[in-house]
């Protein structure tokens, strides 16, 4: 049974005529990190999802703006542009998701993140 919490938006879904390419090692690593992160986060946010977009075009068509990643609290979905993401992107967005879902108030979130990431 495949985990429905992680969706891969493949290059061929954007362009059915696109050549099927083997995912890069970096993509495989992002997918592995997403699986581990979702597993660790499910107890806090049971309905969280991650969508890995293979291309920037796919990401932009879905999100409707530039960027590499974002957490959407309305759908509890993290969208990742895998072509621009690094190995810290998924954990970073999972951190946002937990903060937003568990603290839910910007007046609390801002001081917490400022304190944690103080130079």
C-alpha cells in the first residue's frame, strides 16, 4: 500500500510527451527525507501531506507564485519544487507546519522562531 501522504508530481504529468527520466539521486534523497519527516510528524499533524514537484513549472502552476517550498495550512500540504530544493527544505517546511498547527498564532510563532534561530 502506497503512502498517500506523499505525492510526486512527475514531469510527465505536466507534459505527457516528456521523456521519462530516471529521478536524480537528489530527488530520491528528497523523497526519502519527506517519507521520514512525514512519519515523524504524523503524530502531531495526522493529515499532513507533501507534494514533490519534479519541475519548477509544475510547482508554479500549483502554487501560482515563485519560490522553492511552502506550507499551506488550509490544506495541510507542503509543496516542494524538487528542482530547486536542497536537503534542508523538507525539514524546514515540516518545522513551519508544526509551528503553525501547534502554536497557530503569529504573536507566539515569531518570538519562538527568533529565539531558536538567534545567531
